[in-house]
């Protein structure tokens, strides 16, 4: 089983731009923005060998769809995974946006549905809306007319790739976005079993995670589906464990939520990730700070160890 790694880039982080030394950034007002910083982080993740970039949704931040499109233009290989609420808008419009992205950026789009959003909508309505969004978006992702009438979305004769009489060449069909969902509660794992391609867990405790995997696999099997499983992992890794521990304390003092971060030497952290892979985790959503420097650092010192150790365990 191959391991996939996604790098986390928030849609808003005031600390970001200040990470550049004054000699390499334009200090004039308005000349250097968070978008410039995000581009540097995305390029770093691309060069470092990460497989994708997760853009969490933040009501106080930039729009992940727009940011993701800009970053796709600046990278060559990264899968771009914006998070968005099911209340984002029309399901057909979401499918059209996705198709345009896939056509321009070579099928590199993923969708992470934000199912824990706080708001006026009840959880039942939020999950039903998300389910209908995926049903409609997948339904119109073809040439045959698709009809659907639900509580939140409806479509009559929808088809993104229908060939009109005025067209001489049919539009090539692109890959539907990889669907991500995240969380540990029963409601979201049941949703993923029916609709997600990748489910991301939050707990780092191995026994609790193993129990979640067993339960979620059973739900997916009952639904006749195959789901890939992932884990969100904050990481603080250095050459020596004492350095890593000191850096974690510094980050915690600075307000980063890294109290439960995997902390240690690069070899130790790689071994911990492989232990999770042994449980059935195939996708790691890695979070570290500062984003730019750590993308290069972990790409140079952690990812090669992870790949080499995975190969050794496979051969052995």
C-alpha cells in the first residue's frame, strides 16, 4: 500500500508573510500579501515531494477554491484539496467549477467537505445537503441526461458533457474530484462509508484509531465501497529529540495547537507514521509550522526516510 502525504496550508495566517527576511520581500504596503507567501509554500511542498496540498476553510480567511486555483497554476504535481461547506452553492455549479479545474490542471483536484461547520443548519440537514451535492455533481458528470429532485438540490436533464449539435468535437471527460471527509464520530464515518474516497481521522492514539478503522471498514463493506483511510498528523521533527521537544514547546507557547504533535527525530517520526500505516492508514495530512521552512525540512529529512523504511518493510 503506497503512502500519500498532503501538506496543510491555512487559507489565512497572519504569521505567514513575516517569515520572509526583509532582504527578500517588498516592504512597501500592499506589495507582499499572504497570497505571495502561499505560493512559496505550495512551490516548496511541490519540490519537497509531497503529494498534495490541503486548504482548510476559514470564514476569516481567503476562499480555498480561489487560492487553490492560483496555487495549481504555480505547481506541477500537487493535488489541490480545497475544503468547502455543502452550503457553498449549486451542486451543478460546483461540478462545473471542478470540471474546469480538472481540464486546466490535469485532474489534480480534490474536494474536502466541511461537515463540522457551526451554523443555523441542523447536523441532519447539513449531512443531507452534502449527500445531495455529491449525488447531483456525480450525476451530471457525464453525457447522459441526469434528473434529480431532492430537498436541497434538483436538476432536470443535466449533463456537463452532452454533445450539442453545434459542437464538432465532444469535450473530453475529466476525472471527478477525489472526495475527502474528516472526523471520528459515527455520523461522519457513516457518511464517508457511503460517499467519500478518503476518510481522514483525527485521533493519534493507536488503539482508538484501530477501533475506528474496524468500524468504518465494516460500514464501507456494507455499502459495497472501498475507502482509503488517512490521518491528520501535526509533526515536530529534528535531528535530535531534545531539539524537537524544545521546538514543540516554543510552538505551543506561540499559540500553535501542537501539544499532541508527533515529536522526535526524523527516524522516530517516520517509524511512528509507518506504525499507523500498518494499521491501514494510507494518507497522512501533515501539519507543521512555520509552513514554508518545514515543507523543505520534512521534504528533505522525513519523506525520504519514510519512503525508504516503507520499502524495507515491504521487502522484509
